[in-house]
C-alpha cells in the first residue's frame, strides 16, 4: 500500500493530511490501514479515559491499584509505539527520548 505523510496530535487525538489544518506534535508516513489502526487506538484511549473519569471521584484508590488507569496507560503506550513504528526519523527520536516502559498487556 502507498504511504503518505500525516500530521498527528496525540493530545487532540487527531490525524491530519495537511500540516496547517491544526496544531500537531508528530509526523508519520502511513498507509490507510496504519492510519485506521491509529484512529482505532485513539477511540480505545478515549473509552479508557472515560473510565478513569468515574474512578477519579474516589480518591482513596491509589493510582497504581486501579485497572482503569492501567488500561489508560497501556493504550497510550500502544499509541506511541504505533506512531514510533510509522513515524519519521524525528518522531522516532522524540518518542525514544520519552523512555516509555513498554510492557506486556494486562487484563483489564
């Protein structure tokens, strides 16, 4: 499949064709299938984010003992791993500098 350049904002969960459409953090070269996978991960991350919202109202639960937060963290790391796999050289260097601990998936 043909790959083209896209501009990605993890913060706003967006993937753009044109550099000037909105603010972005990262650049990737991706096929339509890879872009669809990334969009799917953004949707999954949004659902995980919603789950953490409800949990946040119970401050007595430590962050590291909460499966909703584990899910949120895991999906976010999967997003960065996917972006790194298809990113430009600058994007790969930036993500590597983040020192994310990519671990095995947990059951949520």
